[in-house]
């Protein structure tokens, strides 16, 4: 409230006159309900001038069961009851003006007037809203410097609505400058709040905790980055590596495709077969020499060795061993 009281106040002894009428409008007491006023008339009625359109299908319902619908496969009559096909629009009604029972449309009732009440007319005795007259304030004074004459503040009452209990206030600053209040808060309350936050790790936010950890242990950021990057790097290496050798061999066997190394494999196989034939030929020659000495057998053996490309028989048909 203002320190200086008003110069004029309402007269406490002044009272509103008994004939003072504050009603701006009053009911016309001379008005009477007209004879043709029907209070029981409905607000809406059927349109008597409406005629049923030609081609209206009275015996066809607007909705019919879907003829192609079938019960679900898991429908159990004992558990789920009798199955009912869903309703669809009757296709016969699409080309007709309508289906089903025809009814006249509803229109507003021109004779409806509702309950009758007397009209309001201006009040001839209206004088306006009454207010008490003003008188000089006997306790009026004017204090040009009110703050200097005020008594000391010994107590301050605060009414707070909070779900947190245990809130206390130990200091109050009363100034007329917000800048001074902000500077004082930076020098006192902000420092105290920061110290309490550092002392209680639970009160720190996630960003503050990360910033404080980085300031104390900067190498920890490198470790975290390495741990996060290593799985991604391994996944990239695994996805970008070439197919295994066993997979290539299996595909060659499956498709029977030749490779540049197949020629060397075939040459090695032919050399091994040639060595086996030479060894078997030498064994046959030794057996012939030790046997009966049949010339025909020796000649056959010599000719077989000649085919292998190792030795040839002489003119007498004998084979040198």
C-alpha cells in the first residue's frame, strides 16, 4: 500500500437512500401474453409438404450382411458364439433415391415461440450506482521521504508453497537497485553455491561432471575415445576383408572352373605317372631275364619299353639289361 494516505475518503456516515433505484431495466408489468402464443408448440416438426420420391425401395434395407464374408478359421461357436457377418451398404440402394422406411424430413416449427415472459423496459426511476460522498481525510499527511521515517524491519514473513521441506533463509538483502543485488549475489551466494555443488557429487549435472573430470584427468578422454572407436574399427576390418581361401577352393570345386595353377598341377600328375610306368617296366625286364628266356616275351617287353621312351631292342631281338 502507499505510504501517504489519500486526501479524500468515503464518508462512513453516508448511507444509500431507501428510494434509490440502481436497476437500469425492469419488467414491463403492463405486458400480457398474446392469445396466439402457444407455449407447448415443439421446436421442430415434420415437413408436411414433403413427398416420397419415386423409386424409393421400402422393402430394401440400407445395410445388408456381406455375402462374401466368412468366419475366421479360429472361430469357435461354443466359445465365441454365433458368428455374424459384417454389414455393408446395400448395392441396390446406390441407384435408388433411398431404401427402408421413408420419413418426412424435420424442419423448424414456424409457430414455436417458447415460454412467454414479459419484456424488459428502461427503468424510469433509475439513478445509477450509488456511492458514498467524499470527505476530507482527517488522517491525511504527506511524507516526501517515506523510507527515512520508516521503522526498522525486525522480521519478514514468507509464504512459500513447495514440495521440498527444510527450506530456510538466513539472510535478506533489501535494496532499490537490481544491479546492486546481482553484484552482491555474485560475490556471496554464487560462490557458496559452487562450493556446495563441488562438495556434493550428486548435485552436479552431467555436463559439470564431465567438465570437472576432463580438467582433472584429460587423458581419460583419449581412453574413452579409443574404447568407443576400437569396436567400430574392428567391424569395418571384418566387413571389408577379402573372402577366405577355403571359400575360393569350394567355389572352384562347385563350378569346375579352371585357374592359372591348374596347368602346373596337370604337369606334376603326368610326371608322376611317367615315373610309375618306368619303374614297372624295369621290374618286367628283370623278371624276363631271370625266367625261361623266351624271345617273344623279351620282344614284347622291349617293345613296351620302347613305347615308354626309355630303351629299344637290338637287331637280334634281345634286350639289354
